[in-house]
C-alpha cells in the first residue's frame, strides 16, 4: 500500500474518534466549546515542545514566517469551526468540511504544481459529494442552508492555506520538525485568543466534572496524533490526495455512531433509521470508489 495512503487512513481513523468524543462532549457534557478549544491548544503546545527535534535544523529566514503562518491559520480554522458549532448543529456544520478539499485542490495546483489526471479529479469530486452525503441527515443540500456556512468557508479556506504552507516547508524540513514548530505556534496563538473567552472557560470548567475533562484531554491528544500522521502522509504524498483520503474519517464516524446507537443509546446523537443507514452505505461506496480512482 502507498505509504501516504496508509498514513492518511490512520490519521482519519484517529480524527474520527476525536469527532465522536467531541460531539458527545459538546452535546451531553460541556455546554461551551471554549473549554474544548483551550484543551486543544494546550495539548498542541505541549506536543510541539515535547517532540521538538534536538538538532541544528532550525528554520531560517522567511521559513519562520511560513511556520508561523501555517500554525496561525491552523488555529484560525479550528477557532472558526468551534464558533460554527456554537451557532449551528453539528450535522449542518461537519459536511462543510468538504470545502477544504475544493480549496486545497485549487491552491495546491497553483502554488505546489499538484496537477493530476482527469480520473483523479473525478475521484476527488466523488469523495467531496460522498462526504456531504454521509454526514447529512435528511437533505443533501441541508448543510448549505446552514447559518454557519460563511464561517465554515473561512475555516476551510484557512485550513487549506495552512496545508499549502505546511507542504512547502516539508520540501526543506522533516515531518517532525514541521509538526513540532507548527503546533507550538498553533498553541501560542490559540492561548492568546482564549483570553477573550475567559469567562466562558471559567463557567464551563466549574460545571464540568473531572472525568469529563479527562475525556476532553484524551480526545485532543488523539487529534494531535492524527495531525502528526497527516503531516507525515503529506511529506511522502500529494497533500491534496492526503486531504481527500482523510475523508474516510467520516466512514469511521458513521461506524462509531452506529455502534454507539446500538450498544450505548443514551450517548447517541445521531438518527439511525433504515433510510439513513442506506444513505450512509451508498456514500461509503462512493468514498471507496473515489479513493480507488486516486490510487489505481
């Protein structure tokens, strides 16, 4: 199997676990996403510092700006995503993540010379459509009537530009160096932003139980681990294709949701009617077909 493909699938698996935990936490346990954001950026900063390579291969000159830009935009994408979750239900927000693939396909072609065959673009298109289908509840176009559409356009555009900057840096530095420094900047910028949410954080912290905070911490650790796998995959494969294959995380999300609805229904946040299950299975088949077109 292509190494980049394997790493992208592994990253999607880890991020699917994060998606499910965050969804349950924000739906059942913690009212305001600011506390989850704070945990995410603390974990990002700590992970960056712990994994910082002990070498002389430090960024030089303008590369520091590229590192800072990548970290800042990654933080901004996360911030806008959580703001969108506060304004709209997850089922109308998560499908809009597919916009990141569209933006990244365009930007990587212009700035990274990642130009593919017509068959590959058909595969990318299939995955984008299937992603929207698999995380939509009733109506295919429901997500695009979301109050959070404008915010998610900004969020996914920020992610796409961050990934282009990251891929540029991977031409000079190792995946671990890029991961470490990018996440240090992400953590620093995120903690600065959190100063504006101090009252919400205090309120959510006092209402949360210790085990809830432990669950949040675990979720963010898995998310950061997935972030490293994403960067490692991008170091050995096209970042556009890595992001496209990462959409398989929504297949895993569906499987987790299905299992939760069967064995822990009190935690379930998704409808699992026969019609919706058929819809999801059809979308999974489209994702598998799209990924096959990317790799054959």
